[in-house]
């Protein structure tokens, strides 16, 4: 909304400049016409007024369209804009008593039409340039923050006391030495090894298939299910054609961890964790819900109370996808975390 307000202010400034130029030009040429200044003032005020819904539509309602598509829409709207502008000017001239009747000649007058088209192209050209400049500045800012987060993650990895490869290889060795009669123990070790395997892959790559992230989440939930026994149940439901969607590693894990730590663990009765990923138009909607005890905090402070993991994930969603994190209360208890990611990396 702040950027949209800036565009409105810029547009009003342009209208004022154009009006001033026309009035000064008339003064220099000593144009002797009745109400000349009043007519041009009303004309440009009408242009500024009629521009408000056009700017709102082009730069807010169509903000998710590509630049090329927005440009096509703006070109198609040009005749509509000009007709409405001249009609509003004529109405205001009658309203303020400067003219006795509506003058429709400007709508079909070639000179007036050409002048209006030049103003339209000039004004929207400047607005598009300004919009492009703001988008580039925001992109550079996001890239800088992402580089900072990546650097911080690299430092955290260097601080690890035990190399993940060592742990993974050790777990594999232990699993191989477990007797066949203790299959449950072997399975637990295998799930734990899967989590380390994914952690190693996540530290090396910026994108991984969704199916790998889900396999990692499933291994974590199986391990926690053994820990909490009947106090924890879970379900994972995913649309079949989303397996190849590339996602940032560990984008879902913080919400699963939060549900276990703050929802299931403190609850005597336990609860259920549900992960649903559905395809909706050009987005994949990811929804993590739990029926645990929930955090004893208001929704606005939930991200800070939920831990650094959720805060960082919230930042990643905004920086990478420009998508917000939605947090709502679940029924009968617990919380629901949901967000959308575009289907651009399938």
C-alpha cells in the first residue's frame, strides 16, 4: 500500500507539472480565451481524479502479472481512460458554471485525442519506470538478506562438533550389527540415518524435490511416534503431481518441530499432526496443523514464541517467494500454519 500511495503522489505531481506547463505556455503566448486557466485546471484535476482507479487496477490488482501482460492491459485501457477523462472534464465544467453544456467534441477531436494519448503514455511510462526501479531495489535487498542468511548457515555448519557424515556412517554400521530379531530397533536407526542423510543434502543444495523433504518429515514423525507412543498420530496427504516440485530444504520441518514441542509434548492426551499439500491454480498450498495444547500466546506473538526456526522460515518465505505465513487456531485446539509457494520449480 505504501508503494501504491507513492505512485498516487507521483501521478498528482505529474498532473500539476503538466497543468503548470500549459498555463505558463498560454501566458507566454498571451492566449486570450475566457476561463483559460480555470478550464485547464479542471481538465488536469479531472485527469488526476480519473487516474486513481486506473493506477489502483494496473499496479495493485494486476501486480502478480508479468510486466508484458500489464503493459498490454495498460495499452487496451488507453481509449477508456481518455473518454472517461474528457467526459469528467465536461461534467465538471458544467458543474462549476464555466460551460453551459457538455462538450463532446474533444472526445473525437484528433488534436485533443493525440494530446491525451501523449499525456497517457508519458505518465504511465514514468510510473512503470518508477515501479520497475522499486522492484529492482526490493530484489537487490532480498538477495542481500538471503546472502546474509546463507553465510550465517555456513558458519553454523562449521561450528558443528561432529560431522554429519560421521554420524550417518556410524548409524549405518550400528544398523547392520543389530540382530534380525530386533527389527524395530533397526528401523529406528534407519529413520534416524535418513534424517542425517537429508541434513547433509540440505547443507549442500538450495533446492531439493518435495518428495525428499516429505521423506525427511515422515522419518522425523515416525521417530517421534515411537517416543510418544499412543499420544501422537500423524497423517501426510500430498497431491500426487507435486513430488517433483523443488523447494528450499527444511521449509516444512520447523512447523513439525513446533507442533511436537509446543503442541503434543505438553499435552497429557497428546494429539494429531496433519500435513496437507494441495495444488491450487499456480500455487502449492502447504498446511501443517496439530490438535495439541497450543502455545499460550496471542497469534501476533506466536512466531516469536514459536522459536527461531519459525521466524527464519517466515523470513525465507517472504524473501524467496514474497508469500506470507498464515497462522490460525485449530479446532478443537492447537494451531494451523499455512503458506503458498508458486509452481515455478516443478
